[in-house]
C-alpha cells in the first residue's frame, strides 16, 4: 500500500514537470514568432519573397523605363540638331552623284551648322574659304545653295556664311564658359565624305583652355582656349557642332591631333556668339580691331618667370599700323583689364572687342615697368 502511494505521488510530480516544460516551450515559441515577425529582413540583406521580390521587380522595370526614356530624349535631341548640320564644299559638284570615292579632296568637303532661320551658317575658315569668297552648301533635304562668306578669322579658324533661304532649322547656342571636364558631348559632321554625312559620335570633355600649335605653309600659329574632347573627329568633321547634353551648341570642331587617338578640339561658341547675334539683329557686322595677339595668363610664368600676376594676358605681338601700335603699349606688357572686364585669356579680349564697333574707345589697364597704367585706344576697322 505504501509502495503504491509513493509511486503515484512520483508519477504526478513527473506529469507536473512535463506540463511545465511544455507550457514554457509554448510561451517561448510564441515569443520567438512575435519577435521574428517584427524583424525587417530586407535590412539584413535577405529579401522577403512576398514583398521585396515584387519591389525589386518594380524598381527594375522603372530603371529600364528610365533608361529607355533617357535614350529616346538623347536621340530626339541629336535628330533635331542634325537637321541643322550642312555639308560645305569649295567646289560645286556637277556630277550625278555625291557618293564619290574621295569627296573630301575632290570637293573640299567639310561641315557647317545653321545658326539662324534666315540662312546664317557657322563653320571653319579653312572649310568655307576667307571673307568675300563663295562656297556651296547642301542642306539635309538635299537642296544646294551658293553661300557668300561674310566674315572669317584665320586666327581662330571660324567663318560665317549666308545662303538665300528662309524658315530653316537652326541650332541653339550654349554657354561654353560654363562647361566642365567630364561632361558628355556629341560631335556631328561629315567625316570622309557625303556617304558618311551627319555622322554622330559621343564622348566627354577631356580638358579646357587647350593651346594647339598649327604648322602649315612653312609657318606656325597657335589656337588657344580650345575645348578638348575624345569624341571621334575625322577629316570632314571640321566646322561641325559640338553639342552638350542639353542639345545646345558649345563649340565648333576644328582640328585633330593625328599622332594620338581620342584627341580632338573645338572652338568655344562664346568666341563667335557676339558676331552671330549682331548678324541676327542688324544683318551686318563691322569688325573692330585692336591689333594685338596675347598669350593667356597660364603661359606668362613660362615666358617671364619674374612676373607674378594673378590675372592678365601677355602681349606677344602688335600689328604694324594698328590702333595698339599708335599707343604706348609694347610687346612684353601685360593687359590686366579692358574697360571694366578682367582679362585672363586672349579669348576674353577677343570676345569683348567683337561687341564693339570701329571708332569706339576702350581703356586698357596695363602692367609695365613694374607698375600699372591706363592706356586709351580708339579701335580701328579690321
């Protein structure tokens, strides 16, 4: 009897212990489940099958759509600018086809871009020829016009021509002073010949304010303040537009270093913008002249190590019988300002003179003989 009671009591105790373990296990399980539900699995790198997979898929679709939309916008922009690009030849093609084996040498083929609805065309001087000469312009729709070269400047290799046409598509002019290294750009031109007309290449701005030495006809000249790009530029591209990502023209392609790959150059649009605006407004442009050539500020230390200036351009040449030659200005002087404009590049001076007219008086702030002085100059006509 005693043995039976002891055994029953022991069994009851075991049952209580087992029940307690089961109850504790249940409580722990419920607690762990609640804790697990509150954890943001995605933040630990494990996507939720029910929610995050769908979110990832949505984001992927959005990314693809954004890329397609951006690509379409670029294509639309390039297509619009391409309609403004023209082919330019010094020799009129009298044949039945423009698909020649060597149309670059046969026709003197190059590129230009329409900059006004009434037929003003910007290009290189070496493409169109010099002022008062004629060239032949072919539009995108195939029409060909005889163009008159109204203005040109061999020192910057630019020209403006005019054809007798109306309601033409024309390029929007950008601001080349605000471009930055690394920005995406597009070059449009007629490389090799008409069979590759209006070829579009893409690249980035590789550098700014480049100076390039040009050796031709047994003489050497320098082109300054150029935009360097790795967008492919081939023979025939000369005179074509360099386009920023917003579709505005920031430069005109001109020269290429043939000894290196991926190095091309464009003349900043701001150099010639004042002239284009004068033609658009007045239908004419009388070019004022100071009669000097100067090196940019960053070249000064190489020319004269004793000059420690934070601004200015170094006078390297003064033309005979020019307005500057009739003043106290001398080679070796540094022009710090013209009127109220601070100068650091020859381009700054050139652009300012383009806004003036022959007969206008300007004041040069000059550093010479270790002191500053002001020199007044009456501009002549070029």
